[in-house]
């Protein structure tokens, strides 16, 4: 190093310092970018979870309130009381039609169960009824036992389905339940 000129003695450490500085800046840049990505992903995850929870709560509320309203429907009560499915078919046909026409819920399903937890009417499939639901529909059994409306996500043939269920009473007597999907 002693036989180098003064300019080389100055330039070599200066260039080495500049290169070393650039390496540190580039490493810091990539580390900062990685941290920013992690922070953005965490914020997006938090935002999406919040949006999902709000959406689920909204759908739960809609399912429950509609099940309660249908449980109070005169045609539904009368159909169960008289064991006349035609009354319920006609009454629910109007409700389903209005949902399709006036709401964003185009594919609602209403299922009425009798007091013995048997299918009384599937509004979307009126010819399929009478099957015993006790062994695999725990939510319906729970509504009969507690006689209170509930909302639940339950596994069905269509996969996981959000269901609002409500008991149906006639003059204080439990006569069945209704399910709004």
C-alpha cells in the first residue's frame, strides 16, 4: 500500500466505502419491502376477517328474523294445525315469489317441520315430505327442546348452509318449527 499513489490511496477506500454503502442500502431496501408486505398482508387479513364477520352476522340476522316471521304466518300455523300441506304451499309460494322479485335473495328455501320433527313441507320440493329428521338435524331437535329461535350453520346436502329456525306455536302449544335458508 505504501507504493500506491496518493490518489489511489484516497480513491480505493472511497470506492470501497461507496460499494459497501450501496450493499447496506440494498439490504435495507429488501428488508423494508418485506416488512411492508407483511404489514399490508396483516392489515388486509384483518380487514377481510372483519368484512366476513359483518357479512355472516347480517345473514344470520336475516335468517333468524325471517324464520321468526314465517313461524307467525297464519297460513303456516293453519297448515300444521289442520295437517293441510296445500295451505302452506300456497302461502309460502307468495312469500318465495316476493323474495325473488323484490330482494337480493333469489334462492331462499323454507322448510316446515311438524311437532314430531318430521318434514312437513319443503317449499322448494313439495313432493318430498314425511321423513324423520331427528337423527341428523340437531338444530331442529334443539328448537323443539328449547322452543326458542336459533341460527346455525349446519351441514346439509348442499354443503354448509346458514339456517334460521324458529318454533311455531298455536295458542301457546308447540306445533312444529320452520327453517329459513
